[in-house]
C-alpha cells in the first residue's frame, strides 16, 4: 500500500514551492495530491477534499498571507451535517464557525487532517520568501491567516518551521515524520518484490527511519540490507534442523513472531530455547553445541535485520561463552572471527548496524585482553570499526572514540618495541584538530606490523 501525502497551500502564492515539493516527494509507492486534482471530479470540493484526506497518511500545510477561495454555504452545511461532532472535537474551529468566521478551503484542509487524526505538518512562510506571480494579499487576508494560525495554536498545533525558499521547505519536510512515511513506503515496495512478511517490514522500517545518522539513501540501503538478511537467513534459513525438537519449534515460533513484526518476542523465544538447550549440555554436548549455534546465529540475524546491533553483539558473545565457558582464549578467538566478519560486511555493504555490532564485540574483546600486546591489538581493531562508522556520521563522537582507541593502543605497546613511532605519536598528540579524521587517527599504527 502506497503512502499518500496531501500538499495544502494557496496556489497563487506558493505554486512553485508546491510543485517542486510534489516532484521531490512523488516516487514509487508515494502518491502526492493537491486541491486542483479534484476540480474536475464533480460534486462539492469540500466533500472531495474530506474524502481524500480520510485516506491520506499526512498533510503538509503551507501558511502564507493569502487564504484562497472559500467554500459555499451548501458545501459547508453538508460537511457540518455529515460530522455533527466536528465543532466539539475541534473547539477553536467550532468557536469560529459559531461566530460566522469564514474558513477557506486551504484552512479546512488542516482542520480536516486534525479531525481525521492524520499527521499534520505546518510550515509558515517568512516575509522574505519568494511568492508566485499572482500573489496579491490584502490586510483582510493577512488578518485571516493570523487568526487561522492562532486557532491552530489553540488546538496545540504549531508551525514546525519558517521557510524562506523551496530548499528550506524541502529540508524541513524531509527532516520530519514524512521521511518515516517514505522509508515505510520504500520498504513495503521492496518487501513485496522480495516476498518479505508485512509485520517484519513495518517493524524494521520503523527502526531504520528512526536512525538520525542516515539520510534517505542511507535508510534505503539499510532496508535493502535488512530484507537481504531476512530472505537469506530468516525466511530462507533452516526451519527443520534435525538437531532437536526444541530448536525446530523455536525457529518456527521465532519466524512467526518476526513475520508479525514482533522481533523482541522472536529473540525471546530463541533465547528461551537456548536456555533449555544449555540445561541439557552434559547429556548431549554435541547436539547442544549445534543447537545453540543455530539459535544464537538466528537471534543475531534477526537483531541485525531489525536494526539492533547491540542485541546482535549480545547474541554473538553469549554463543561464544555458552560453548567455550571459561576458556577465555577460545572465547576471544571466536569473538575476533565474528567481529571481523561483522566489520567487513558493514564496511563493504554500507551497513551501520553491522558496524555497531562489531564495535560492541570489540569492546568485549578488550575486556578479555590480559596483556599489553592483546590490549593494544584490541584497541586498534576497535578504533578501525569506530572510524568506519564515524566517517559516515555528521557528528564526531565515534571518530573521537577511535582516536582515543588508537592512542591507547600505542600506550599499551611497549616503547622499546617501536621507539621512533611511539615518540612521533606523542608529538602528534599535541596538534590541534578541527575535526578528527581516520588518516590522523591511524597514522601512528599503520606501519607497526599490526
């Protein structure tokens, strides 16, 4: 099902803004409408607007100095008869109607969105904003628009931005909840093509859309990566392992939860099954190890597919510790292999969630390190993963953590082993930097043979 967005504005004032925004928003699975789309359909315009808005997901309402046309008495009366509770449900509007205040079609579009419980984005034009060639406000129209905004404020709805140009308007819209709709629509389109379950698509897309470090292209890549993982490992993975009934039942139950959009319950089902397998370790060690591997790997894949890197790392660590217990060397060997695989996938496939998981596993390896040399290697590998993730983000937090990890790695390695490079690294520490970068962070470690 496609996302439907209604652009509400006075054409004579903001036609260019509206047309550019419509062009930017319209894509596969996203349908964008404006008031003029209904002029040739017959019937009352107000009623047609109401019918369309009822099926919309969001209304983008641009407010300037012109009100646009007003509905006739016939159309207005028909709407109020149709919705007898409308004045009571929207008291500021009800008071205006009682006082005989006119409400234009464009103003009604915002109120109908509120009445229907739709997502409403309000953007107000700055005085300096460019207007259309038919822009001809009056003192009365400006007063009416101010009163309209006052009524919306009384209903606790406020402009989300004051735009000065089509670019600033587009930036606001694409930084709002509209982006969630676009991501959801994209995910549904790809999901249908790839036969992914609707519940999984909705849960995964909501988590991807929430990530503030991704632009729209990044979110689309994350969606594709998640569906690839779902297709290969969850829907296309083993369901009959012939390992144990507990495993097969848990996999089937987890698949049903994932398909219903309940990944937390899916992971819980797998974890409960893993617990049951662990209790039988002494009696059937060989099948126990095989069963845990399938269950925890599936938990990892579900966590990655639903954009939860920390949960994926927890599954990796728990699998290694469950199989190897207090054998720290074996746990570290398994975690190092898993961390490298997560890092390479995240680096090569553009998947931030895999990098997040790799970082969490690397932090665990740092905890397990028992010598200066091991801590140096662990910090260097952690720095690599932090750098790769940090270079994709607008902030510097991960890059700064990466530099600190590289510096700690140098401190751990004995000065006697690489005295010249150690001394050079100390000199570089005192240099100011406007923004940390991978080249500066890694230069002290590159020729250590690490």
